[in-house]
C-alpha cells in the first residue's frame, strides 16, 4: 500500500484498495485447506470444510473483482461525465454482471446444475437484446467514440451529410453538435460511428487558409505576387486568429479562359478564424 501511494499511476492504488478484505477471506479459506491436509478429521468434516474453503475462495475472488471494477470507475470518471453516465449507474451494472457470473461459478462449485439457469438467462438476454437493439447499439457506439476519441467535446467537425459545428456533448445515446447559426444537430451514436467525419481540430487546431484568386493575362505577375504576399503577411500579423510568425505562400497554378489563377496559403489558429482572415484579405 505504501509503495502504491508513491507511484504516479492510480491503477495500483485501486488494486491494493480492492485486495484488502478479499485477502483476509483468502487467508481464512486457506486455514480450512490446512485443516484438511494436516489434521485427522472425520470424512464428513473434511468434505464440509473443503466445500467451505472453495466457497470462501470464490467469494473472495468475486469481492476482489467487484471492488477493483468499482475503483476503476473512479479512474474513468472524466470520460463517464462526457457521456452523461453517473458512477452509480455504471457501478450498479458492473456489480450486477459480477454477481451473476460469480453466482454461476459458485453454483457449479457446489455441484448444482446451472444448465437450466444458463438456458433461461440466454433466452432472457436474447429478448432484452432484441427489445433494446437500437439503445444498445447507440450505447456501445458511444463507448467506442469515448475510448477511441475520433472526436472530443469542443472539436469543430463536419459530417459526411454536410452538417458542421462544435461538438457540445457526447452522450450514451446521441452526440450533439452546435452549428455556427447556433442550431443543435442531434446525431445517434450508431449513425455517427458509421459516418465519415472531418475533424478540424485533429491532429492540431491550427489549419491552412487557402484563398483562390485570379488575375488578367495582362497583369504584371511579379508585381501581383509582391502585392499579394505583402497583404497576406499583413493579415497574419494584424487580424485576430492569424498565426503570428507564419510566412504566407502564393503559387500560380492554372491558365484559365480569362485569368491566371493562383492560390494563397495563410494559417489560422482555429477553423472559424479563417472566415475573418479571408474577408480582410479580399477587402485589402
């Protein structure tokens, strides 16, 4: 326990906290095994103590797994908050699963047939799964989004269907996206997990601002380049949202029907900053 307190990770603290009471039960159960091995007891006593020892060891294991999972929920508290899942709900679901599995193992150890019980549980699970198919698919898709983190709360994204905006909430059923006109788009997690998403905040928030420009064939291209770069550099220095110190780039690329086209590349701190930068660039 003292060594766990000195380490930076929280997993060993959870392990030690979960191990205290089960370890005591394990020691008591081991005492029963010692009695069987070294004491001359009647056969009935040996059988009874053997069963109690097995039950004690299984109960200690169940208790350890239950407590370790409960401690683990606290470690993932931040991600649970992002999904609007309370710790109490997650711990209750985990405890229910552990108790069911532990009860099945315990009954099997006591030589009680669990085949009818497994069949009943299978039928009940199938019925519940079919009834909650949509809800469960959204739940597991939400867990996938939280764990793999292709999007995060606060990211600016664009969906395959065309909607774009800031991710305001990733819930257990749906994800909410606040669009620039201040409308809210609510997307089921299962649909979002299958969609192609463009995340403008990954791998970093800074992004290139590309402006397409065309000039007449009679223009002095050297002067056009000089004036364009001067304006772009001024935009980078003075407009809010521009990345200071970035050197804009200009490249001619197309002979069009009535113009020579070129692209100007600047750099913005965030996706929405490019709106003002393009506006000021065109105006100046």
